[in-house]
C-alpha cells in the first residue's frame, strides 16, 4: 500500500512525554512557531507545541555522522512482491524504497524530536497570523535528477494530482482541511486551509513532489512501469519486477551538503531483494545474499541466530532500543460482516485469546500486551472517565455502553488454565446473549447458521500464533480457519475490505491528528483503500477525532485522545496483540552507524539513510 505520509509511517511514532516542552503561554497553534534559519541560509524549523531542538547554524542532525564516507552497496530483503514504480495509487504493489530514496518533500522530520520538521525543498515558510494558510518558498538550489529546477508549479501540480481521483484516497482524507493551493510566483506557493487545524501546516510539508513536465497531461493512475522524475538522492537504476529493484545514488545530488541531509544517503547503490518466505529469507541472509535482517518473529530471534558467522563476529545480532509509541496491533474484525456486527460477539472473540500462554510458549517472553490504541504512552486511557474527559464523553452517553462510564476497560488476561477457562465461559455467555448457542457441538444462531469465518494472513510465520487462538475458538463451537495468501492478493483484499478477520497494526504518534480520519472515521469506513479496515462507523468516534485534531492546547489533545482510546477499546473492534520496545536486527559486520541513536525511527529507513560501509566483505575483517 502506498504510504509516503510521514506521520502515518512507523518512522514517526513517538512516545516521549514532551508535555513539559509545550510553551506555557499558548496552545498548540500559538506555540507552533516557524523559525527561519537566516544565518545558515538553509531553511526553517517548525514544531508543534515547543521550540525546535536544532539551532540556526546546525550542520547535521545529532543521530548522523556528518563525515560519513560515501560509496559501497547495501542489499536489503523485502517480504512479498512488487509490480509498480508508482507509490501514489490504489492499484498495484509499489516497490520498496521509492518513498525514502527518490521522492522528497517540502520539509523533513527530525527523528529525535516529538514533532518537528525542517526545510528541505522549501527554505522558508510563513504561517498566516490567523493560522488559515501557509506559504512556502522553494529552495532555489533544488533540482530534479534531470537537472531541471524544482518550482512552485511542480509543488502545485503534485498536490493537485494527489488530491485528485487519480491518486490513492488516503491523501484526500489526510489533507481534507486544505481548501486548495495557489501559486504566488515561480518560487512561492500558498496552501489555504478550510479552518484552523493545529498540525496542518506541518503535515502539508510532507507533500511528495515530482516533476510536472514529466507527468502533465497523463493519467497518473496508469503509470506503473515508468519511474517519476524526482529530486531525491537516488533514482531507479533497474527493476526486475517481483524479484529485485536497484537504486543508484546521484553523485551530484543537490541537497547532499544541506544541514538536513549532511551525512545521510551514503551508499552508492541500494538493492532490495524480494522473498516469499521469511524463513527462506533468513537463511539467504546468513548465506550472505543481503546485508541486514529485520526480525519480526520471536521464535526465530530466540533460536535461529547461531553459527560460526555469529560467534566469530562476522554477523552482529543486536536489539536496537527505540522510543516509538507502541500504538495498537490486533486481530481486526471486519464489522461490515454481519457476523461481527454485535459488540458482545467481538468481546467474546477477545476473551478467547490466551496471550499469557502464547507469550510463554511461543514468544519466549519477548512481548508486552497492547492495552490501548496509544499503548505505552501518556495518551492511553485508564481507570474510568473523570473531569474533562467525562465532560467530553457525557453528551454521547446514550450512544455508548453504560459500563464505559462505571468501570475501567480491561484487556482479558489469563495467568493460568483455570483463568483462561473462566474467560471462555464468559465468552460463551456473551455469545448466548447475542443469540448464539452450541447445538451438536456447533455454535449456531436462531436461523441454524453456524458461526464460521476465516483469518486471512500474509505471512506463514503467523500461522503458529493463530493456531492456538483458533483452537480456543473451536472450543466455543466456532468453525474457524486460517489461510496465508500471496502478499499482492492480501493487499488487494485489504484495500477492498474483502476479509473476515486479519492482523492490523496502527503505529501511533505522540501528537496524533489528521491520520486518525483515515483509520477510524465513518467516511473512511466507506472508502476503499483507507486504513479503516475494521469498518469503524461511529458518530462518537467521528466527533472525538475532530476534538483531537482541533485541540487548542496539549491538555485538550491528551483528554481527547483518552476519550477516543476508551471509545475504540469499548467498541471491541479488534483482539489486542502485543509489542516490543526494540528493533531486533542482525547485519554483516561491514557497516558503521552513528551514536547516539535517534529516538523515533523505523529500523530499515534508519539503515538506508544514515549507515555507511566500512568493509567490502566480512572476510576482510581483522
């Protein structure tokens, strides 16, 4: 699925508590001051609710080596396949790396701040005093890889294209509060807002820009095998569809000495190799077919990283700590299906998961249970609503479960078989209330229809995790199957909401906002290609999303997030899964990276963007 919007990527989850950084004198919008860096002549800085970290004359971000050597090659693995070089449309599977390596935006995010951005294609920004427009000035040095200048007209064309029916609907949802854009002159473009939206001037800076000259007059939705003309540090050198894609670095990249780019994008060539099986991929890594492996399977991490290459130090195995907000992952139920329409049924499905057993026997104790849509963050709800949160929820009392106001939400926990049996008995009782009873060993409704559904998976590694859950569901009389399908087919079915249950994951920001519409709004529930996979269709959720987006200060945002989190949890839209507070990584010992590490980062983006090569082959190490 094409995702270039940085606030919705895993690169931007933030859980560091930065309430103390909010300026005491104002709210989010008042304190979201754009700070020109005139002395350096390299742009501007902007942050939401606090002063940006980096001074006017900074030379490079603190998590990169500004003197990192250029050269060498990095090979990475990707699970699945690809058939397109277009990351902006609903159709097809775009190649890995396009967003990070080829396309650039007006601003870039700093990975060691909660929500700050610094000028890249734009070197100046002016936020209107009323907060209802922002004007960007395009850096006069910015160039596409064909040597042509990046102009305000290219920015306008890119924006209009992405907001049109040609592009993925996610952009129209994300930037819904932008009324339009206007050229001021060849270097200046103004974005007009429909209403004051505290983060809108920040997230429009994430707009990916491509050449108007190369695309004008063509239907972008039909472009799949032709690379866009872009301004980024790399361009596509070769694409073997479904197998590999090669990117070549521009030695004359226009921004290589810019403060926000210095010390980054150091490899001459970056290659992505595609695999259909992650176990095969791991063995290929250990055989030296690619350089870095990002592990997502706890069993493999505990048992399969051994051998001479590890003991001799030719391969490094390490857990890299991060401060990413854990967000939420779970077995999402498609509530568009009548089978999952009743909240009591969904709660019963939650009660059937025995996380304690799985964490001990399958995960080697590596995981923590998700208990919130903002897990491990100050935005997570707790206890019962009180004070400002209660006042926010009170007008919706008639639309919400009574228990929401009187008891804390609890993710079902079983510490032993007896407790799990109690959970299953509670699930049985809920199902009976909802009209489902066991007859001849099969759970059926009044119409004698069996309770049957399929869990759709994209990775075989999840089958061992799903199997004990399915076993418990069958103890309740359900007929449940699970099936792993090809990644491209999986994505197509997700885009069209063609599934019963599947695994969904929502990374969370410490400053959530407009991305929530794509995930949980009623409009998104009816828009194919959105991230509202579970079909959340609630007037209460819609209203609370608006309260988050338009919060006038940090305290209001936290309160609104608590209320939204609580309503989503009580909606029982998914069976919460688990998270881990570190990136599990292994790499051939021929690379360097800078410390201290960033705080909020996606592992492989960090590798591509900040690492450098120290040796050609591990055998050459002393």
